[in-house]
């Protein structure tokens, strides 16, 4: 019985030693694939690249900013921070200093997007974000920019543009005004002020042609009152409906009764 106990105890000891050895080997393997991130800030990009290569890391240039404190060509910031442990071949993102701002920001408003891009490149600036705004007018025209013209103390050499895009512009909407009772000139003026086009037609029937054969003489009919001036008697769309700029409005013109002359019987 004692011999069996001794054998079991020895087997357990061997298993424990094997587990400890495996744990130590795994730790060594893990730490062997890690690297300690050195301090790159303040170094030139070339020196920082050499130091990164010696520790199994590589640099990734992410941004370039102006700085009045750090000379041009040196590193302003890094990520991960110095002293961090990362896997080998891990990219360290860096920001390079461009020194003090030495370029004036040009005025690009009113230029085409292509011309503005050429101007930005010619001044060794970077083109930032280009946003489009749905507005009527010519396409691809610079409406505004960031930074503004001649701005000082900007962070980086990046100029972002806001460009016109008339294809996405929606026509202005209005509430249809009432044109009934107005003269053609007044109706056209009211429609034009809302950006609408007036299409007029008359409701007066064409006069019938007299018969070819002579008719027996009949008493002359009583004199009919002369028609009054033309006015709008109907319209489409109806008042209060939603209309858009440039939409055609159809109106029907009729004639009001001409008031009788004073003193007539």
C-alpha cells in the first residue's frame, strides 16, 4: 500500500513539474513576441524609424501639424505611448511637425473644385474633406472653405471645401395663391412673384358664321352691353395647394359685364 502511495505521489509531482514548465515556456514565448515602445517624440522621422526597427516595430505617419515649438521634421506625438508593451511588428502612429506656419491660406471661394485643388497643391497644402451642398446654380463651385482665407495659427496644412451640387437641389415650394378675379397682368405678376408660370386660355366661344341664304328682315335686337375687361375665372392648381418653383399654372380668362353708361334708359 505504501509503495502504491509513493508511485501516485511521484506521478503527481511529475505532472506538476510538466505544467509549470509549460506555463513558463508559454510566458517566455509570449513575452518573446512583445516589444517595449520607446520614446519617439522629439526625434527626427529618420532616427525614429531606425529606433523602431531595432525594437521590431515600424512607424506609420498619420498626421502633419504646424508647431511653433517643435522643429520641422521631428515627431510631435505618438501612439501607443512610450513604455507600452505591444506585439512585434505593431505599427506606432506618429505625428510629424511642420514647424511654424509659413504658408498663407488662399481665397478659393468662387473657383471650380478642380482649380481650387490645383491651387492647394501648388502651395504644398493638402486637400481635406470635400462636401457637396445642394444649391441651384453652376456645379462644382467652391462655396466656402476651412480654414478661412489668410487664417493664422492653423493646426495643419489641410484645406477643406464646400462645393455646390445643383443636381441635388430641390425646387423651392410655395402655397398656391388665389388668382381668381384678377386681371391677366395682375395674375401674371402674382404668379411670377411665387416663381410660377402662367398659362392662360379663354372661355369665350367662337362666334357662329351667318347663314349663306338671306334671311327675312327681322327687327334689330336690343343692344347688348359691351363685355368688360378680361379677368381670371378659374385656375389649376387650386388656391392653397403646394406648388414648386417653375410649375405651370393654368388659368381661364372670362369677361365681366361692362357697367352701363350713366343716364342710359
